[in-house]
């Protein structure tokens, strides 16, 4: 039986905080892959951010936008093909959804970054490192339950 919700946000909350059933081995492998892709994106994000802030003298907020865009492109390709094996889906639909979910994650990131830098006086690069980690759960939930979710017809074929 496939457990589906009409509302992706509700599914995300149930999936991350209080699943009604044990996590399957396939889901655990998917979470490990997502974490590996996230780690690669995290490194890309920090390298672009650090180079922009320290090498090019870019404002830290603009540097965060640039780092986000480069990391987004890398992680979309990796998550689509490696993590979720969703190459069968329509690229433009998945890309649009991926962007929307990632923007929600980025908003979380930017808010945390500004609070850490301006509110708490944390150095810019460590603050960005922490902000990226704080935004990760938003990204995972949205990508798994909305962007790369299997259609009910396709899911029923794979679980039968």
C-alpha cells in the first residue's frame, strides 16, 4: 500500500517528524544519497561563497545568492538522477518544483545567515555554513514529497 497525502507539506511533516511506520531500507538509502548530494552541494556553496566574499569582495548577501545558484544547478542534476532516480519525469516540471522548494530552503538559509551575522556577530563564512545546515530539512522534505514524488499510478506499479 502506498501512503499518500493530498498536501505535500503535511506529508513532509509526517515523513520527517513522526512517521506512522518504520522507514524502509530503500528510504534509508535515499536519505543517505540525499545527504551525500547535500554534502557535495554544501562544499560547492561554501567554495563559491568564500571566493565571492574574500576573493572578489562581494557583499555577503549577494555572495550567498551566487553560491545558492551554482549549488542548486549541481544538486538538481545529482538528486534527479542519483538520489531519487527520477529521470523519467518531465525535466521542466521537476526543475520548476526543485527551484520553488530550494527557494523556500534558501529563504530559511538567508534569514538564518542574517540573524547570525548581523544579530549575533558570527563571522560570515561560519555563519553561512550553519545557515546551510539549518535549511537542509526544508529542502529534503519538499524534494522528496513533491519535486521527485512518484505519481500514484507509477508508485502502484512499483509496489505491486
